[in-house]
C-alpha cells in the first residue's frame, strides 16, 4: 500500500504570458508516464504512491517545464505521509 498522497498545482512562468494549459497538460503527462495512480482535479492533481517516488515525479515535472521554455516554476504541494499506508479512496469513500 502507498504511504503518501501528494497534491500538486504547477504554475510555470511562460515566455510571453501565453496560456499555461499546454504546460499543465505536459506536467500531467509526466505523471501519467510514471505509472502511479493519480486523479486530475480543476485546481490540482493528486498522486498516490511512495513519498520518494512521488517527489521524483515532481522533480521531473519541474524539469519538463524548463525544457519547454519556462524560466521558472512554482509548485504548490500538499503532502500526506502515513507510513502505515494511505489511499485516495480511504479519504473519499464516504462521498462516492
């Protein structure tokens, strides 16, 4: 069972103030290619996995934003670390 949930909102600085949507789409692609469980929400994306693995994904997301031409990136991150295990479903099952 995963030991962490991380929600991230990535805010890349674009060259000429263009839309960040293509950048956000690419950041989500990095998550998707990692193979971890995730859910996209309107203002953030939540990932489920091992803390170290999820932090590595965030590093890759930020690096990809720079590769795409962003001069800097703000990553707003919320972390739930629970060594005994945690899933998104455990936190939301009563709402399903």
